[in-house]
C-alpha cells in the first residue's frame, strides 16, 4: 500500500471504481491507480486541477490567445419551437403567469 496525503484521491484515477493501490510516476506528476489499471497501463481519465483551474480543461482545448471559440455566438442546433405571434396577453394582476 502506498502512503496517501490528505488531499490525494482514494479512488483510481483511471477507472474511478477501485481503491488506489499503486502510484505511477510520469513527467506530468503522479497517477494514483488501482492494481488492475496499473497492470493494464491505463491513462488517467481527467485532470482534477489542470493549469487553468477549470475542471477537464486542458491546453489542447484552448487557443493561444486564451479564447475558446471564434466568430460571433452561434445558435443551438435545435432552438425549439418558435415564439407565439402575437405574444399572449399578460395575466391579470395578482394571478400567476400562464
């Protein structure tokens, strides 16, 4: 069994199911893995605290200028039904909106 600090995860960073039983040292740091994932040489699935401080965000997803997308905002693929035309009349005062 390896020694874990108070801030180390207790569940395998590759499968997120089994308890940590081994530490694999890489150039990026230490991976805490279960025995099966260590033997299979499985990679970690996520970085909990990447350099940008955002869960799951890595340098591969960020352009050089620090922005995520380009151009004007885009509409979602399915914007839903159109708004009614003419708009419905407002509810009378003191009643919930419909």
